[in-house]
C-alpha cells in the first residue's frame, strides 16, 4: 500500500480527480471502453464536482458504484442519487451508468440481473473506494452476514446485511475490487487514519478494508 498525505482535503480532492481522469484517458488510449467505480457516502462529492467537467470521451466510460444502499433513488441515503447529482452531470453525463439498484424489496431479487449487466464493464479500469471509521470499505462491513462470500468468494456482487449498516446493501466483492487495474482509497480525518493503521494489523474479517490494501494508493488529508 502507498500512502499519500495532503496538506488539506480540498487540494486532495482536486488532485485525485486529476489522477483518476489521467488514468481513464490512458485506459481509453488502448481500449474501446474503460470503467470507473466510485464510492458513495459523504467523502467523494468534491472529487465528483471536478471530475464531471474533465474533457475526455465519457461516452466510452462505464461508471458504477462500489456499493449501494438498498433504498430508492430519491432517498437521501442513495449513493446513486449522489452520483446523479454530482458525477453524472456536465461532460460526464455522457457516461454509461451501470446501476447497482433496481426497484425491488430486497437486493437478492435483483442481484443476478445486476451482476450480469456488470460483466460488460469488468475488469474495472479505475477504482476509487472510501472507508468507514469501522474499517468497512464498499459495503463490506465487519460482522456482515455474507462477509466470507464478499471477501473470499468468486461472486462479483454480494447482498449484505450488517449491524453497522442502516439498510440492506449490495457490494462489489473483494475479488472484483482487487482485479481493478488501479485502486485508490480516499479518507479524511484523524479517526479514519487511525482506523487505517489499525486495519493493517488485523485480518480482513476483522477489518474488511485490509482485503484491498495491497497494491492500493491511499489518499489522506486531516481536514
Ligand atoms: O456507506 C458507505 O460508507 C463508505 C464510507 O462513507 P463515508 O461517508 O464515511 O465517506 C462509502 O465508501 C460507501 O460507498 C458507502 O456506501
């Protein structure tokens, strides 16, 4: 794992947007299409605000989330809602969005069709992940019901319920995240920095983020 420390979060978000854009442009030089996986939650909004206006051929880019909360798209908890408001706008509105949510009571009902659609966009060219202070990444949570499947199975997508998650989740598996050509993790604050350091001493079952640290670049700013 490589750790990049930034003087402040604003600079980090702009830098990271540039890095992701550069990697996408490179991928498009040698492939017809490229894919970008991004997290939801509270951290990545400012990255999306910069990335969405980058001049690249977005029509050849598949955009997907690393994970989704099983709530309707108009819910404030929806990661898709965040993407539609802040990433899939401006030039990036031309990207092809691969949803991880479809209208149904439970993620299990839609999982096979969502997973089949994803195949078009795998392996991921550029992957950005977040991390919670509880050391979850994507929606791979400590104590989750299908933790072993998400960490060690071959499935691309896993439906999850966990004590630390407010609603059912659907998440890309560690296998899919680790197959990404480039992997970045963005974290802000001293609590998450301490959690990252703790995770490096723990097993992936105790600290799921540990499963995807090898080969990743972690971007950190205190505030
Ligand atoms: O629930 C989630 O949490 C993580 C971390 O979110 P943050 O609000 O602490 O930045 C996020 O990476 C994930 O995509 C999201 O579903």
